[in-house]
């Protein structure tokens, strides 16, 4: 069979299926379900690279496949799905459709450029990427559910604000400003030298 099917890409596949489920929810008029699927896809994307890095003997083909499949999944989950969410919550005019289409196009261009840049980077740097240029497409998994929650609590019009935020995000996808990539590693607290008893003993000796 063509493709890779080991554990390094399982989360990517699950994230894509969650994004597809979100589209199905929208077809049935369930915006809340679509937003939940968007967040689930974001969680899958957050950890798929971490899981893939645990396999130390990945071949060059597996690494390149991982880059491609991750971006293709991101296009569905964080490019198409958010655009359809914003389109479905407002008045379905040609202007709104054009704005949502522009967002999806900007996401596509950014993901394609990221693939080119990442493959070039891995030719001389085998470590993990530390800095992004422009707003990552995956940030949509946080932006739109959070915006929906704020609009619900503050009674603001989600249909209007979501379109405005969508256009801002689309522009930020292609704007080359630097964003430090968040790390999921947990820093361990440095161990204190010596036990409490030995510290007390040194203190008594100093006072003697």
C-alpha cells in the first residue's frame, strides 16, 4: 500500500478526520460541533510532531511524508473548516464567500511555502524548528473557538467579528514576522545540593 501507516502519523490522520467531521456538522447546521472538531484537530496537531520525534530511525522518505501529510491535513482542518464556519454563521453573500475563499487561499499558500522552507531547513538542520515566520495556520484552532466563547459571554455578534478576525488571520498567515514556537517540554526544577539535615549542620558549624 502507498503511504505511511505507523504510529508517527496516527494523530495527523485523526486530526484530519476530526476536521472532516466538523464539515459534516456544518452541513447539518451544527456550528458548535464544528468548533469542537476544530479544537480536537488543534490538539492532534499540537502533539503529532512530538509523537513522530520519538521514532529515532525514521527514514528520509518518512520525514518528508510527515511534512506533506501534516500540511494537507492542516489545509482541511485550519484552512477550509474555519472558512466554512465563518461563512455559515452569517448572511451568505458573495462578499462573505469571497472573504472566506481568500482566507482558505492564504492558508494554502502559507502551508505550501512552509513545506518548501521546512524541507530546505532539514537539509542542514535536523533539530526542531524554533521560530515561525507569520501566523501559523493551526492557530485557527484557538482563535475561532475562543472568539465564539467571548462573543457568547459578551453578547457580541459572532457573525460580524468572525469575518473581521478571519481577514486579519489571512493577512497574518502571509506576513513574515517572527513567532517563537511554543515548547511542550517541561523544565525540571534543579535539585538542591545537600539534604536539609546537612544544610542545618553547615549552618551550626558556621555559627560555632
